[in-house]
C-alpha cells in the first residue's frame, strides 16, 4: 500500500473516530445534573430567569441540532463562544494548550534518547551491572502510578528538600520559560513513566537482533561493528518500539493530565475540569476534538515511521 493510500485510509478512519468520540462526550455531558444556565444563575432565581439564560446561551435548542451546528462550525475552525467566559473558545483554550504542549514536546524529546539509549546499551551488554540496573529501575518506575510518584516528589524533593518549585501556581508559559526549574519534577515524572516500558522493549529487541543468524554471519564476514549496529541492529530493534510508541503517546497524554492536576499546571486538564464543572459544552467539545486529533495524528505518524523501519538483511 502506498503512503498516499495509507494516509487517505487513516484520514477516513480518523473522521469516524472523532465523530463517535464527540457524540459520546456530548451525550455524557447531557446526563450531568444541571446545565450552564443553572451554574450561572444559581439556586435562588426564578424559572423565568433560568429560561432567559438558557435562551441567551442557546440551550433551549434541541440537543441534536446544537451538536450538529457545533460540529459544522468546528469544521471551519470556529469552536463557538464559552458559556461561562463569554469569549471565543479558541481564546479560552489557547494558553492551556500551549502549556500542555511544552510539557508533551519536551518529554518526547527526552524520551527518545533516554529510552532508546538506555535500552540499546542494556541490550548490547546483557547480564551486566548496567543491564540489571536499567531493567530494575525501569520496572520500578513502571510499577509506580503517575500521581503517586508526583506526590512523593512534591512532598520530599520540593517541599522538604526545597530543591525545585512544587507547583506552577500563578505562573504562565512565559514565566516557565524564564524559570525552567519548575519543569524539572513534572518532566521527571512523565519521562520516567513513559520511558520505562520502552526501555525493556528496546533491550529485548537488541538482544534478539544481536543473536539473529544474519547478524552472526555478518560479524564472521568482518562487517564493521559500527555499520552493523547503525544500519541493521538499530532499525530492526527499534521498529517494534516505534510501534509501541503509539500506545505510549496515549499514556503520555494521560500522564500530562495527571501531572497537571498534581503540580497545578494551568494546562488542558485544569481547563477541562473547570469546563466540566461549569457545564461549558463548547470548551469541553473543543478540548476533546483537539486532543483526539493530536492522538490520532501521532499514532498515524508512528505507523508510517514503523512501516519505514522494516527489517533489512545484510547483503553479502
């Protein structure tokens, strides 16, 4: 299958997935007690005032009509107006997505050399002190839930030892750039939790490749070790890890949400929780749509990369 046909097929699947996801979230939001009008006017107002607020917010329109209208406008980049803040949804979520993007991108940049490098070296030196140390540490971090590790670091490293700031409270993206120390603990939590399973997968792939018959034969024929590792062992060993990176991207997204909640990061998680509490449907749907698109795009890119990293034999 060509790359073009593959991309077209994945795009069609992505549209269906996003549509079902938005519909499910919209229906679930309707089952929540109360709506945005109830949140805004409170319990001590008349029924006429509630009805007027619902009319101003457009909540007196049939749910199906509201959903179709929002999806139609969202397809053009218009996510509507926030029920609670009275301004465009794009403005409401812009800074929160920027903050979350900083965490996700930096974690990804750290993840590849940490997981790939540690796993590769462990696979090249099996049953050594380095191999046992890497395996033990990765299993330990893989066994600890994100929120537990984050709370432990906040309690002992940030609060008691005072080595790093414990929260993002009161900080913006610009403040983070000026004081990057605040990123250390959140990035440590996210990188360790996501890298842990990838380290062992890369290690196992390297060990299998190094014992493969074609690698053994190439070494007997005098193929330089550097060329053998870079051109054959690395692509073939990292291929399965790249495929697993698609699942890891989902863990990365959930890890961002957990880290934001523990470290009080003003990111997507905070905005989403506030929107759900305020029954702000346009904001909730916009966040679900964008995070869903990011997840699908990352998985598609990883599938293409994994297809390119097919096993290659040494030509003699």
